[in-house]
C-alpha cells in the first residue's frame, strides 16, 4: 500500500475514533451518569448495582478510542520506522523516536476518581442535578421537587463529566454533574444572656421601656427540624443551616415580641410584667414555624 493512501486511511481512523470519544465524553456520558446518580434517590439495590457497574466501565470507551488512535499511528509509521532503523547510525537516532512515542501518553485523560459523600443519621440529603434539562432546573423553586430528590441511602456517589480547558484533549478536569445538599436536623439550643457563656456571640435581648430606658433580658430556646419538614426548610433556607436561622430569624422574633410589651410600660412597671413579656414572645414565636423550624417555647432566664 502506498504511503499516502496509508496516511489517508490512518487519518480516517483517527478522526473517527476522536469524534466518537468527544461525543461520548461531551454528550452521552454526562447524561447517563446524571440519570444513574439521580436513581440513587430511591435507594434501591438495582440502581446501586447499575451505578457500581457504570463506575467500573464508563471510562473504557475513552481508553478504547485512545488505543485505536495509538494503534493506527503505530500502523501508519511502521514502514517509516523500519526504514529509519535500517539506516546507518540508527542507534543514535533511536532516542528521538522514543521521545516522540512517549508523547502519545499525553493524549490520555486523567482517571475519573470516584467521589462519595456520606449522610449522617441526623441529616437529610437531597441530590440536585447541576446540568441538564432547563425545565428540571426551574423546578428547584418548589418543595415538591426537593421532596422527590430526597436521598434514602447514607452514602451517595457524585458522578462527573470531562471538561476540556485547553487545546489538547487531555487538558482539563472532571466536573461534578450533581450536588448533594444536606440538612442537619440536630436540635440546637440558644441561651441569649449577657454572660454569653455558651456560644461565642450569644448575648441578651436588648429592648426599651416606654420611658426610653434600655435594658436586656435573657431568653433560652431550642429548635429542631422534623425529618418530614426537611424539604420545606431547604426551600426557605437554601444554606441549610439551622444555627443561622436561630441567630437571625428566631432571635429577631423573640426581640420583636419582647419589645412590643416593653414599649407599653415604664421601667419600674416592667418588673412585674415579666410573664406578660414571655407570653408575647411565645405568641410571636409559635412552636411550629411555617418555615419548617420546630421551636420549644422560649423562656426568660435573666434580666439586667
């Protein structure tokens, strides 16, 4: 076979293998991986086995494509190499050939290392796709969508897709196609006192009497998230932090209820109105918040 025909045939094989590799990595592989990852939501054994099989085999198409390219190049240059080696002083020219052959290794992409995230017994996990159907992305703005993405298993695999970041096909990195959002349901207790003896930053609730005298009251309160309300909590508070809600919204409600009562009486008269202030705070902070935060009735613990 003539050399130029051999070169054209080799070019055809290389282009076909490279195109198939690109289609697999850029289109087919991310879609299949995301679908299998979201199937973990159900926690069924068949979905788990399919994901394990996928992790073991999903990089083989890329390896096969690279092997086809390497074999085609070797087949194409074989006559040239043999002629080169038969020439005089071939041994001195062998090193450049070896260096040229070693550059083929640079065409292989880095290995897609498995990534796992564990969910603690006090946490609820939600597996959210980061890419894909734009209609599905819009559904993130609903509690029902989050409820459907609740993960039943306690160890979740995060799948990836290849993102090329340079001219060479091997220049890039693996990006996650799904994200696991965890909501910690553990109870949190806050004691807002002047001493600040619990958590750094805790302090008493400052309010003002009718005669414009400022004073502080200490309150204690416990909050938790029921498992069935985790999706609603994540919808209202995307950060998923109950501590942030306690230090922000809950504290604000307690201060609002106490301030409304304190503004009606002078400072001397407020000494006998402590229970009225506590009752107002409890009305302002109901036991079950509409935003899925369950609160114990706040109690006064000190005043200054």
